[in-house]
C-alpha cells in the first residue's frame, strides 16, 4: 500500500520493483487528489489506484490507509499489508522480506508508550500537547507566515490550558481534553509499518465501532504516528516485532524531516539490515536506486 502525491516516474519505478519481486505481491495506491497527474497510468492487473484528499499532521493520512485496508479486504485480503510512501524504496529483494514475514508474528510495528516518561521516545511536553489536547484548525498559513508567527509557540510553555501550533501549514488552537477514549493507551511509533491480516481486521472493526476513538484522532496532532499503534497495542492480543524494518536518517536534517538518501548512505543501509529505505528523490538518489536495482535484479535472477 502506497500513499503518494508527486513524482509519478519515481512512483512507477517503486511499483515496478515491488511487482517484479514476487507474483504474490499486489499494490494499492492512494494518490493525493491535488497531486501530480498521470497516476492512473499505473493501473494494472496487480495495481489498483484511488485518488483521495491528502494532508500532513491530521486525520487524512489515517483515512487514506483505512481506505486501502478496505480495498485489500474487498479483494480477498492479504496475509500482510505494508504501508509505504511514494518516496520509499526496497533495500533488498522482496523475496527476503516475504521470507522474514513467515516468522514475524503480526508484523513489523515500531511502538512505545507515548505518554510514559520512562518509555516514550518523545519529550513529554510534545507528546502531551499532541494527544491530550483537542486541536482545531483556524486558518491556513503560508511559509512566510509560519516564520513570522513562530514566536506564538511560546504560549505553550507558560500555561497548561491552551496550546498553539503552526507547524503543519495551518494555525491551530487547542485546549486540554477531559480524558482519553475508554480502554485506549496512547502508543507512538513510525507511521510506516507492516501488519498481519488479523491486525488489519481489528483496525477496521475498531474504526467501525468506536466513534469516540475517531473523535479523539480527528482532533489530535500527528495522529498518523499513534493511531494504529494505539488501537493494536491497546488490544493486547498481537505479537509485533518492534521495528518498522526501514532505514530512515533523521539525524542529518534536524527539523523532523528524513534526509534524502544517496549512494553515500549505501554502507549504512546495508548495515541496518532494513528491507526498505526512506526517503529517496528521483534525481538526488538516482545512483543509489540504480545500485540497489542492480543488486536486487542479480539476486532475483540467481533465485530463478
């Protein structure tokens, strides 16, 4: 499953690599309705494309993934689903990944208790303001407006009741919630994951039966980093490998965005044993993608 918005040639390259990896692979794409045109050209016997509203830091990413879950189930389901973006790419042969899934339980789901000071990967003030406050979008902001109004974030450090956020292209205001949905513990983690069919079915059942969880999610920030983890880990019945099985370099950017990977990262990618990498760019990552394809194509030829 892929959520995308731009660079159709790069998306085509990703789709071709996934489908060439195994006849058992099917690809489902949710492409931003406001994104680059031409994605319909990728439709084929094993590739389905839908157009949906895109977004960042809000519930639209959840809606897109849930829509793809429903499409997969309508087509008879899949043993596992993997969520990728259009800027991800396989680091190893798809057959290696499929072999690993045979002993991966319910899949690869990076997770941690988001609101636990001892176990969370996030600073507590950040986690609390994302998920313990009810957020509302007031108006859109340009890049220059975000820079001009960034000082308003100081409001968040001098009182506990209101929060301000201008980080996602909109001006948002929040106030403290009364409580979280019953029976749910907030678990954070990577927005990119691989989960089993029974996990997919549990997510869909929860979406269809728990409007309180949907209300909480729709009024939270960066909910794509907690929604699926919170539903699945709160159930207490799933067995995940605590990893997203991806190589992502956040260290070099410093602003919460992953670095664009190049051939200079190949040694670190290999050392990580990751099955996928994020993120790549058609021009800047061209040599890296060529090298990965050469190795993967050689392995697949040997396997045949």
